C-alpha cells in the first residue's frame, strides 16, 4: 500500500508542477482521454489498488478548475494535501495521519520535547476529544486539567467533527496568547470554560526523589515521557540510585503519554535480564511478529519495584509497565491505563511532508493486547477531587506500603 501511496504522491506533485495538467485535466473531465493511459495508474505491481478508477478525481479537479468562481483561491498544492489527507482519513484510524510540511515540523517538535502551546497530550477515543495527560509544569497542568477530561469546544468551536490534528492546530498557538477550552469532567455537575495562556513548553524527561520508609530510602522515579533525552537522563539517574542507599524503586508512569519505543526498551533493559521480551509487534494477516527484547544492563533488576499508572499512561509507558509485570510480576497501582497500543511509523515524504502510519499493534510479553484495552492495575486506587485539592496522593501512598512489604 505504501508503494502505491508514494507513487500516487509522486504523480500528484509531478503533474501539478507542470502546466500540462490544465489541458490533461480538461480532457479527462470530458472523458476524451483515459486516465490509465495518461497517468499509468493501472500497474499490475499494485495489486487490488490497480483496479481503482481515478477518472473521478481528475474529472472533479478539472470541473473545479473550469467552473469555480474564485479562481484566485485555487491552490493546487493545498488540493494535493487535501486529497492525501482525505485518502488517509478514509481508513478510520485516528493514528494514521498525513502531515503537510507545517504540521510535520510541529510533530517533530513534539517528540523532541519543545513547542508552544498549553502542554497536554490529547487523543480521540470513541469519537470524543479527550485529555490523555497534562504535562508536568505546563499551563494545562496549572489550569487544573486532568487525564480523562473531555474537551467539548475550543474557542467555542465544537470538537464533535474535528480530527485530532485539527484540534491540535486550534489549541496550539504563539506563547502569550489565550485559548479557551470547554471541558467536561465526570465529577462536575456542569461543563466549565477554562482559559489558558499559551507558553513555550519544555517537557522534562524525568525526576528522582527519595522517599522515607521503615526500610530506608525508596527511589521515587517519575518519567514524564519517552523522548530523545530520556535514555541518557535515565542512565545518569540509574547510576545515582546504584550509588545510593536505596532499598526499593517506585516507577511513576502516570500521565506519561508515551514516546519512542526504543527508549522504553532501553529503560526496560535496566530492570529486566538480557533477552527477556519487552513487547511483541503484531502485524496481523499471518505476518511474522517482531519481538523486542531487553538488551541490558539489568543493574536495577534486583530492587523491589512498584509501578504507578493511570488514564494518562499510554503507548510506550504501557509497554514498559506491561513488560515489567509480565516478566517479573511487578504490581501496578492506580487506575486503568489509556489503551494506546498501536504501532506507528513516520515516513518522510516530498517537500517536508510526512505520513504517520499504523502498521501493527502491541502485545505484552504474555500476549495481552494493549490497544483499546489498556492495563488493569493490580491495586485500583483513585485520586479524588478532595485528594487533589488537599495535595494527597493515595496511589503513591499505596505503592510505598507495597514496597515496605516486599522481602
């Protein structure tokens, strides 16, 4: 399919760069020239896709060009982007997305950990725009937004028919400017409008604190996301733990929306023996699975460990939590995770555009599907509004209790 997409993209860009498209488009629209002859669409190497009749596309394009009243508004580059976006959207997968150059740049900034906006991960679940996680120290977190909140409107624009990318575009903006979100929360009697001032977002990678228990110091290690910096920073933090008098580790993956698989694999390698399975990549249709294994150094594998998760734990954080539970029987404390367990690859296309494609689904080492299911905690503990206001953390308290009981 990808070869087909690339070939079509190449045809689009090539044709729009030359003036001959105008005459060819007109002839196709009049059905006087076969699109298969002009464009060579029917290629036996393309399989079933070769049976698609593209004359409708060219006919519609020629009709627009010939009859649209505001010809100065016809931008063939935008038409190309719109056509590809529509093709991708027709698959009905919110994670398979076409990024024009500007959006591709913004996406790359996200995974690098720096951008301008309000600082939260959002997603579409069952047709509803939902907050996966507000990021640490960001305007979204300071405004009191929480994982699981539903965004009904952005600056009075309903989110009902918005794609994820359209919603991101409305929420993002230059620092110092404001955006108003209409938010629904289960514990609220009515929806609330929350005004947030955008800032430059520098997302931290992780932090380490020491918590006192009856057995001594417990390392409380919070990982905010699995970004490009996380592997290096985790290595430094792991050495701090090894050089200290730590008796156990609490790994906090709450509100961690994920990131790079390879980074989660690197982190898992500190807790698992070399060769143990981290995650299985299932491509379906009887294709061979990819198995990602721990690659060491396993220096933290002897420490008692407890993991915190919640609704904002997604993707790579679910992979890490699932790997440690399946391999070592590590307890998960908190709330059910988000359930974002599909695999995306980013393909760079012509002119700075890119295509993020869902190519597989994740399975935990014991074969449990993550996508749309999530991970159920071993100890279900909720943080109430009263807990939040009183700055209490019953989930962390339970994790500390468990650590003290581990021999």
